C-alpha cells in the first residue's frame, strides 16, 4: 500500500511538472511589449517618497525636455519604442477628462486646488512645468515651457488613433468609472480594443459593468486573479477571476506562478488578459517598473510578454536594440 501511495504521489508530481514546466512550453516569438508609465517623464528621487510627496520638487537633473502626460511626451515614447503609453485622467467640471497625474494642481503647475474641480478650458491655461526644480527651488528649468500642454483624453485619442493606451483612473469614485465608460462606449469597438484601464476598485467595477469589453484592473481584481491562479493554475487553465483584465506581475512574484513565463502568458492570453511585469513588490503604493539593467536581467531569456517601465528610452534600447532614439 505504501508503495502504491508513493508511486501515485510521484506520478502526480510528474504530471504537475510536465503540465507546468516552461522547459516544454512552446517558445513565444517577438520582442517584449513595452508599456511606458506616464510616457517619457522627468525622473525624481524616490527615497522616503509618500503618497503626498511633491515629486516635481524632487526632480533629478533633467536629461531631456519632456513633461509627463503631454502629447509631446507620448509621441516621443512611441518613437523610442513604447508599444503602450500609460496616462492618468481626472474628470473635469465640463464633462471631459483631463490627462494629468496629480490629485491637486499645486505641485506641478501655477494653478491651485483639486484637479477635478476645474473646467478643461481653465486647465489648458496652466503651466505644467511651473513647479519642477532639481536644486531645491533655486532654479525652475521648465517654468514657462509647459503653458497649454495639459491635454484632454479626447485630444489624446484623436491625436493617436491607432495607438494603445493604459488609462489610470486616479480616484476611488464609482461615478468616475461610469463617466469614463460613457466616453469609451462612444468609440468604435476596434478603438476600444486598444484601450486598457486600471485604478480604484469602485470606478473599475463601475466601468466593467457598463463597458464589459474594456480590459480593466484594480488592486482587488489583480489580487483575486493572482491568488486564485496560485491555487488552481496547476490545472493548466486561468481562473475566471483573470478574464478580460490587465495583469501586473511583480518580478519577484513571477517565478512562483505556475508555468512562468510562457505557459502563464498563454493561459492569460486565452482569457483575453495581457500581462505586464512590473518592479519587485515590497509593499506600499509607489509604482515601480523594470527600469534598470539589473531589472531587465531578471526577465526570463526570450521573454515576449509585457514590460512596465518608467525608463522607456533606456529599456527600449536594451530590449529592442537598433530602434532609433526618441527625438
């Protein structure tokens, strides 16, 4: 009896291994899909960063002239090798969505107050480069150069009709998800198919209810997907919780996923969910990406899934060599 049990356990282990080992998975062709977080942006010191930190006053010495979430930054990101650009949105008082990161205007711009409490026409008049300084406020190299650069979501979609974007909803207001769904539902199915959304649990739930064909993710839905996959992925299928969503996988969590990378990518693809590797997760809310050579070296050989990065110019040059640099 003991021998039968031992043999059965060994057979089960062998079947689990054969069904999930990446060594026997079909190789995926092509280069990684690069997702540029906020486009080409001014980088900042992340030491001691909190949710309320003004990153414009923590700017590192600039190496280019682009400001995040602007048309020029997006254009340069695609030219550098980005396949997808992430952007941030806030509803405006006149029924539009402004493309801007911060909850308030005071950090980056010469405006004041909560971003969503302004009309788009007022937001266009602001100087997006007003608050950037790399030397504690002695100089402001972008002041006066960002006037009129805050776009609306409609402008971005019209300017780049064939491009893919990941739209970040910055609040946890379900009404915002409903408003965004209404905007996206006015687009053609083909155009909606090139748009992804992530954000707070409540707005994402509202958006998914009203625009179910949009791939969307929240913290809760991602946690549900990955935990269920860790529990059942050995069966060779993706759980229903992973269907039609965006899947972020921290680089330090990825090796624990059944069939990582190629079987996992294929299983997520089968349920309509693109996968993006992000930086290592150690708790907290700060978005980290695959931003350094050391991060890139942690990707599996021949990896052809998605990569989330804050350093699109550098990462594209390493993962898509031979592509011309951004203008």
